[in-house]
């Protein structure tokens, strides 16, 4: 990637990396006709499968048993001052689980507006940013603790049983990332500049890499005990072509969108990467030594290499 950016630096405005789609789980009415500038847009209800608890027992001895069933779920769509367009889904049966959908690009639009950075978008990609280096520094300051505090605020506003649960169990929702996309947008000065090199990139990615390489992309080594599929997939769409490398539920894909070359990593199962491991005889997980090494490498990469690369590509 660095070699490509350096080679075509005269055709590239810069690159911007940040979270894209994020789906966060919290465990523990009709559409509006008037336009909404901020706040709740609408509420939609639907019947979906869920995991709940049933009271079972005999001879005066009762206990809770986990079971799979269906119940009503409410989708609350917001235009939030900080997160932009988002939704919160809440399960109406105990334990009243919550799922939150946010988009990192929507979040950064508000950050850019507050810091005097102008930008242009195509769909959910930035095609131009007036100050790429400053934008990336702001993105690198993303605070997960602040995010959890904001999620607690949403939970309190949508869950009428939160106070009861806190009084009974002594704790509120425990937030964990269910799905996460991290995307890098390489912004070309013109669509034609991207079209000149993209076919060769697609051909190289699809024909020159094997399934063994897919393991490498995911930070793993081929193992005969592996049960699953390592897939290299090519698809031609009306708006362009994309190549996807997939290992079980996790994937890395590259595609073109307007004048942007996007590299997108989607994580759905952290356990498949060996980044977290289940604690024996418990429902808890801990970060493995591999996970700590990767987090340390990412922090070092952001603080040292990215500003230099962006400066060269600008």
C-alpha cells in the first residue's frame, strides 16, 4: 500500500482512515411526517428471534434457564448531534438487550464541522478533505470511553427497566462491539486517475494471491486443524469492481467508489483472530498476548507512519 501511494503521489489528494459501520450490543410508533433536524426520527417495531430466560424448577426450587424464542423489538432511528444518522434496537423481553448502529463517517462529519474542516462526500466516503493531516489526527483521538458514556445515555432514554436492573443486579449494560468496519479512503484527484491503475490492482489482488495469503491478511498462519473457508472473491457491480478476501466471518475488501479507492476491514468474530480468548468456566473474555501486540503495533503505526504517508500523498 505504501509503495502504491508513493508511486502515484502526484495523482492522490491524501488518505483518511477511520471506523465505518459499527454495531454495538448492550447486554443486560408510527413514522413522523414532519422533517427532523435533530432527535428521534421514527420508531419501528418488528418480531425477531431473541435469547431470554425462563423460570423453571420443581418442588419449590426455581431457577432461570436461557432459551431461544421470539419477541417484539423496537428500532429507534435518530439524527444525533454527535453521531449523525443512527439507530438503537431494544429487545422488549428480559434481559432487554440493546443494539446500537453508528457510522464513523457520519460521526467525523460533525467533528470536521466543529473544527473548520471542509469536505466533500460520495455516499459514505470522503472524496475531498481540506486538511487531511488535521482530519486524521482528530480521528486518531477517538475515545472509546466517551463512546460508552454516550451509549449509557441512549440506554437510559430507551430502556424503562434500566433503573430496576441496576438496583437488582448492581450494574448497567456491558457494551461490546458485535461488528466493526475500519476503512481507509485513498482520495484521487480525478476519477480517471483511479481508473488508470485500478484494473491492474484488481487483477493482481485476485489472480496473484492464494488462499494461504488470506490467512496472512487476517494475521494467522495456515493450520490443518482450521475448520472453515478461506475465500478470494471477485464481483463486478454497476458502480465498479471489488475484490474480497474472507476468512470465516471476517474479511478484507478493496473497491472503487467515485474517485476513492477504499480498503475495508470487517470484523465480526474477534475470537477467530485469536485476539481474545474465553476465560475457562466463565462467560468473560480476555485480550490475548497477540491482541496486545497488535494493539501496540496499531498505536505505533498511527502515531509514526500515517502522518508521514499522508504528507507524501498530499
